[in-house]
C-alpha cells in the first residue's frame, strides 16, 4: 500500500482544504463532518484525515478533529469512507487497485496545495492597498530603476520577443551612462523595444537561449485572470508567506501586474502549485521574455510602469 493511493482517494472522495504533515505522514484538512455540533470557533486546520496503522493488511483511514463534540459524526463519516477505501485497495498482490495511478495523483496534490494557498492569499491584507499609481512621474525613471537592479558589466537583454543580437536587439554590457545615452532617445520615437529577461547573459553573441543565460537573478510572477487588486494582494502574500524579496511590481500596460522577486530555486519546485494558483509559469523559464519596466506597449499604447520598488532593500 503506498501513500499515492491515499492522496488520490482522499482528493477524489472528500472536499479537501489543504494538506500537511503530521508525524512524517501526509494528512488532508477537510471541513469537519460534525462541524454543526462544534461549540467553539472553527479554523481551517481543525479536522483532518490521515492513514492509520495497519490492521488485517490494510492501513485504515482516521479522522481527527480539534473539537470533541463532533465525535459521533466523524465516526460514521470515516466508517463510510473506509468501506469505499477497502473496496479500492489491492487486498492481495493479484488484485489491481480500482483507481489507475498515474501522475494524476501528484497533479491533484498541486491543486489541493494551490487551493489552500489561494484561500490564505484571498484573506491576506497587503501592507498598502492597490491604487495603480506609478511611483515615478516619468516612465524614463522607471527604466532607470530597472537598469539599477543590475551590476556593472552585466549583460542584459533588451529587445523584441523574437530578436537576437544580430537583428537589432540590445545585449547590453552595463554601463550607466552609455545605456542611458543609447536608450533614452529611443523612448521619444515611440519604438522603444519592450522586452527583457530575468537573468544576465554570458556573452553578447549568444542570443536569448537557455544555454546563454548566466546566473539567474530574478523570477517574475504574472497572472492575467484576476483583478489587479487581487494580483497586488497575492504578490505581497507570496512575499510574506514564502519570505522572498519582492523587488518590483510593474503594471504590464495590459491585464496583469508583474512581480519581480529575487530568484529562489524553491519556487521552481512549487511550479505546479503556482500554476494551479493561476500564475503563468512559462515565465519561470529563465530565457522567457518579460515586459521591460518603463518600456512602451505599442498595441495598448501604454507604458509599463513601476508601481512598487524595493530594489535596494535587503
Ligand atoms: Zn469537528
């Protein structure tokens, strides 16, 4: 009996609020079946289902709750569940499990975690409310701010989505004066290239490819199916919940806000969770183009403005 089956079964049969680990074993938090009999306040982690010790070749499910008044409801609930559970189990080596176990199990877990995270994020109060107001008066200052995130001699990409260095993109070896002389005039003709990437490049000649990317500095979070108020709230939630530095929030000039976080490899291990949460995890790929802060978005006739800046804070 492996715990994979347990995950799939619980997520399939019960309405799960989230998962956790107790004594090294996965448990799933559910709404208590006897919630109506609770005499004190409910919290989301009051009641959970886990896998108990083995009896007659089966590890049976149990259901525990912080409250005592719900005991009889839980007992009848878990009895029903264990009947189903036993039917689905391989009782000997010859019997195949009822549920086909594929990668579905782990995907399901991503959904559960994402739902749990989203519940928390939805209730989160950001340090300041969303106003949509750029912090700088001028978009050129947004661009300057962006440039200041990099180190002298870093090679960064500024260009169009499909551009490589030999057809006009700018692989820039950082030099403050030169970069300003080169780019600021371009703002004025309205054709300023408007993409960049989240990493430095190892050479100017490489092109925007994974193997040409240097040490990763940032990871950008973007979603476009929520209001900007919610996106704002979620970015701060992610900052505080996962304790990663949020450096910039950019209004993309379209439907989304972009959160520029310091790169943390743990984020990549949670990719499927963030995907279910609603983030465009394509942007988690190192060579993926992302809209340039301060750049111009032609089709929307909007500049990509900086709404929040903590570049220089440790
Ligand atoms: Zn209860």
